[in-house]
């Protein structure tokens, strides 16, 4: 939407002769001041970041809006291999002139089928596969390519013809699936016929693996067009989001062994013997972070091992749950100094160095105060510094 700069209504120009300029120089200054008064939004680029505005009611500071974005994951070992063959769609709820194609999300992997023209019952017969985790989801959406070709107003959002989202854990409850043909009823109308293969990966005793959670730290500007540098709130949302995804993934590791145990019992009944390792236990080795101007990342290192023998009473005790708490404080360096790559004298550099160190110590002090008031078992304390913020991501058991 184009910006509209309108003059405030109800204002009268000052005609007092005593305020009129007495020289050419004063005249230019007066004209400049008059234009500034009549321009309600003068010094803001349409692609710039929102400035802090004072709330007239309570005097609070409003930061730029930072919404949750998608988290991308990579793993050295995934939960399962998922294969899907998109055969055909039937009775799509649209006009006959549509150009339908299917968009498939397998966890963090995206695929598109070919576009079919002028049909409500398109035939595809295309296969896709990807490695997925148990906490991922399978998303299917059918779009009309014609709507994108005819679109002239990019501010209007185009909705899919129909869609469906299925959690991977729903397939895990069924165990391994081989070439199973299914007719999926789509939300919004229509049916999508697919063929699914689901093969769970068996963890190996003693192998060390990593799981990486990545979050794009830059924000979308208020017009939804460009990506702009993050602020304090955006960094805070980013670290909270990626920590929440990591915590949820750690909780899901308990259910993985249950799925493997179910698969093991079925194999033993069929063949009398199984290759699934008996009694493997997930062991967390470490959680570390990578902070960059463009991305925030958490890396989990883990392995599978044989559990130690425990007393019968411990079977009925409540298991410890690993969770997190994020502490944040803004950086103490002025914005104009953040991206100053020119040379500087030793004193100026020492001042910036001290401000960074002081910010880290401040957020560490806040963390220590919280730990004194809460007697939780600490797993790890991770200090993080970005160009705009200082954080401590505290992992503890509750």
C-alpha cells in the first residue's frame, strides 16, 4: 500500500507579521520549519525499522513487532525415512479453469509437483522422499498457479485450494509402513490419493550424533517486503523459539524408544529374532549455541547407550524433565557504533570492549540471582552475545 502524507486538518497558518522573516536566510529557515510542522511523518524510510514510540497513555516504550518464524533443523541421524507418491487429486473445490499443483512439506523439506492445466481431477504420479524427525509434520497443500500468474496486488494473500497437515508421530504409532495407498480427505474439500512408505531408522549403540536447530534472526519490515536487522525483542523471540523447539525434541526422544520397542516385538513374532538393539537409552551429551548476525542456532550432541540397572522403586518415580530459561539484556554500545568497521584509537576500542564485557556480566548476575532463589539441578549455562543483545540460556531439570 503506498504511503499517504496528508496535512493535518484544522490547522491555520500563522499570519502574525512579527513572525515573518526579515532576511533571505531567515526566510529559508522559516519555510523549512513550516514544512516540518506540516509533515506528520518526515524522517522514516518505508523500508527502515520501526522506531521506538512512546505510548501516550502509560508512557511505555513500544518495540518493533517480532513474530515467531519457522525453525529449520538438520540432523546426523533422523527418526525415519518418509516416501510419498502423489498419484492424483479428485473433486477439487474450484473452477474448471484452475491450474492445480501439490506442495509437499516433509519436515523442513519442501517439494512441488508439476502444474496441471484446466482440470479438477489432476493426475501426477510423482514420488518424493526425505528424512524426518518424530516431532515433524507432513503438510500437503494444493494451489492454483493461475492465481499467482494473475496476481497484481502483492499485499493480498493467496490461500490454497485445500490443505492437510499430519503429525509424524501418527505414522510412528503404526510402525513401519510399506507402499500403503491412502485417500486423504483435504481440509476445504477434495481428495488426494497418495502412496506412503514409512521406515524408522534404528539407532546404533555408542554412535554420537548432532541435531541443529536454526532460526533466521532478521525481521520482516512493516510492509512485509524486505528483511531488516533484528532488535532486542526479535533476538529474544528467536532464542526463546529455538529453545522451545529443542526442549520439545528432547522430550520426544522418550517416545522413540517406545516406537522401536513396538517394532521389535512385531519383528520377533514374525521372525523369532530382531536386529533392534535391546534396551537402548537416549543420553544427552551437550547443548551448545552458534550466534550470528543472520542466524541463531542451537546444537544438541547425543548418543544411545545401554541403561544402568535401577531399583524397582525408581520405575515409579517422576522422571526429570530438561527445560530452559532465557535471560536477556540489551547491548550497551550505541547503534551508530555497532557497524563501525573503521579504525579507532586504543581508548575508543577499550571503551567498546568494556561495554561488551559489562553487558555479559550483567546478564550473568541476573542468572546467578535466579539460581540462588531456585534449587533446580543445572545442566548447562550458555552465555550468548549478538550485535544487539546479551543472553544467558540456562538449561535445568525440573
